[in-house]
C-alpha cells in the first residue's frame, strides 16, 4: 500500500488487484488461482494486444474459457 500511496501522490496511472485471503502474487497455488490467472490474462490481452478480452460471464464464453488459454 505504500507503493500505491506513492503512485497516487506522483499522479501515476496504475492497475491494482487485491484478492482477499489469497497469498502474495496473483493467487497462484491456492483456491484463487483461476481468478488471478483470469485477471492477469485479461490485463495482458487488453494492454499488450490492444484487444478487448472475451466476456467471461456470458453463457457462450463460460464453457470455452479453458480452451481459449
């Protein structure tokens, strides 16, 4: 949170994901692993590829999320 505070004070743009109850990192190795991986995938697709990630909550995407990765 100290880094977040400094970024805000410096008027920097950043993204932060907090997963309550998860270990340090993106939630790998625990019950939050799928959610952390999903959010990381979306971040890279959006920011590196410049593409809108698939609608994960839609009925058509729900059955195909594992095969898309």
